[in-house]
């Protein structure tokens, strides 16, 4: 069943990803940074358009580089890590749910996650969010296994299995299972927990350590026995930090500390305390009004399933928030929603790592209350049909929002690998990604008054600009130049701006 679930989820999320261009800024920035990483053979410090890119750690770029080595510099290759992560995550949720409740509950938790709106979008996106969600979910699963103990109780045994007395006690509690088997299992879960924390950090930074905060909440709330001995933080955190340091020390020294200062201070802290990159509350009132935003996103994203969420929450409250398993899942959900709700910068996909826990908690409540999963079948089928139809629509609509692919294809016969590349007043990273598939030069960001001087310099060159700028600065073209206009004059360039694009080419 796990193999069939992986294959089905992979095909479901992969459908159409090869046919529509990279869209919003992040996709093109990730893909272009990966291409430049491969060009330079520099696997430590990512660059975008020749400049350091400190936004994210390198795991997503490494995964995209491997995909591009197999499938070329294509949209599918750029998105493959997210597609594969979503498919693996479906299996992880299924297995976690099977251990947590039973096979049927685990299966429907995987289906619920795979068919929620935010997951479907991020699984088709060339970004780091699905990788982060995968490794955070693995950390939550491994943490639950350590708390639970391999014998199914809520008691967590120590990692130190050298004591014969302890081995005898474990063996008696597990029937015929040899004591060394239980020890190896606990060590495996322990290693998986701290390895997952390291990979989650390498995917998207400190937010990947949220499971540690969830454990602190769970310890205060459920008061499990032997929690400290199971996790052995004094050994685990050095392991996690050591794995990160294999990359981080080199990145820190090569950039003279800028990777840490800009990546953590300029991106992580800035997102939490101020508006960032055009997002975030403009003032206190909009900040306060936006506090419930992630609950609304949760309801919309799980549309079809969220109809039952009030019932599930009522049942959970009536049971005083259930036992240790329910409280463990709730601790993870609450801390993720709390961190991003209090943040000044809020985007719909930020709380995606909580969604596997939401699905697992909901199906557990549903199963323990004796409800049949039969009503879930038409919901899942309906969402799947809508998702496939949306992918088909995206094949036509998305290129209108990101003109780079079409323009680069039209210009390709007139470009040389050594052509100089200029962009005037267009903050559109997809233009860089698609044109740099044909030229080696990084894009020169120009103001309108600089365009004429750039094009007058010797050697082959081309300049991408709004058509209005081309008409004003180049009323007539010199002999031998080429002009390529966007095929449609309604391209979306900025968040709320539509305009047509012209490319002037000097051979």
C-alpha cells in the first residue's frame, strides 16, 4: 500500500508541472540559483544572477541540482524535489498514522494532506517548503516513537542499553522481543529525530527546529515519564549542529559571516518582526486584524474536510484534549500556528508543516469515535478532479503571468552565448531564468535612461524592457537590430501591474 500511495501521490502532484513555466519570483530564484551553483561547481554559497543569495540554506538547491543533472534545466527538474517530497510525505503520514491509530486512519490522513490546497500548490512549486515539511514531519514521528516507547506504552526508555537489568525489564515488557532489538529501534528513532532536525534546518533555517519547541510544550502539558532520557538532548543537539556545521562553517567563513547575518538576521528575524519583501502588516491595526488569518487558510485549504473540524474539536475538548498522542500532535500544531501568527510577515504556506499533524489528529479523533471513513471517498475524488482540471488550466494561464519562457524562445535565433544581457525596470526573475538558458552573461539591472548607453556599447547584446520604455528611448532602431514584442500585451509583471514587454537585440 505504501508503494502504491507513493506512486499515486507522485503522479498526482507531478501532473502538468513540465508544461507551465516557472511562475512567481521564488520559483525562478531557486531554479536560477541552482543553475549558477552547477555552473560554478560551488555547492556551498548559492548565487542568483551572480550575487550571493542568502535567503535559504542549500538543501533545496542541492536537490534541484541532482534533478537537473538527470532531466536538464527544465521546469520539471526544478520542481521534482517538491514533487518527490510530497509523495514521500504521503507515505510518512500513512506510516505514522498507522502506528498512531491504524492503517485506515493513516491512509486517509495521507489523502487529506495530499489533497489540501496549500500542499497541492507547494508540491508543484520549485521552493523549499515541501522539503521542510517532510523533515519536520519525520522529526515529529521519530519524537513520538521515542516518547511512546517501542512497547506501545507512554514510557520512553533510555538510549543507554548497556545495563543488563534494564535489558531484562524491557524484554519482559515486550514478550519475546530480544532486548538488543528494542535498543536498536530506539537508537534508530533517536538518530532519525536529530538527522531530520538537521535536514529541516538545511531546507529552510531555524524554523525546522520547531519540533523541539513542541516537545517543551508537550512535556509541560502531558508530563510524560523519562522524556529527557529518551531524547538525550546533550548528545542529540551536538549531532544536529555538527551535521549543519559541515556546510555552515565553510559558508560562514567564505562570506565573512554575511550568510549568518543576512540569512538569519535579515531574513528570519526580519520576517518575524517587520514586513518583508513586500509582505507583512503595514501597521498595528492590520497586524491585529490578520491574527486569525491562518485559521481561515486552514479551513479553506482543507475545504471538503474542514466541514467536520468543529465536530472534531468539540470531541477533543469533551475528552479534555485526549491522551498523550493527541496532546503531542496538538503541541506541534499550536506552536507552528503560534509562531507564524505572531510574525509580522504572513504568507499562506508558512503553516504547511502543521498540516500533516492536523490530518493525523483529525483521522485519529474520527476513528476513536467509531466513525466510518466512507464519506471521505467522494470528497477525495471531487478534490482530485478539480485539481487535475486546475493543472490543465494552468498550462494555458500561467505563461501569461510569466512571459520569460515565450520571449526567450522567440529571441533564441538572434542571441549568441556571449551576448550582454540588460533588463530595464522589470523585477521579474523568470526573465533571468529563461534568458540565461541561452546566454552566459548575468542580467544587468538598468534604469530607463541607461538603456541607450548599454545598447551602444560594442559587442552583441540585448535588452528587455517595458514596451513604453522601448518606444520612448528607441523611437527608431539602427540597421541590423531585432525587435521582439511579447505575443500578448496583458502579461502580469508585478503584483498588480500588467504591461507588455519588448526585447531589443543587437547582433
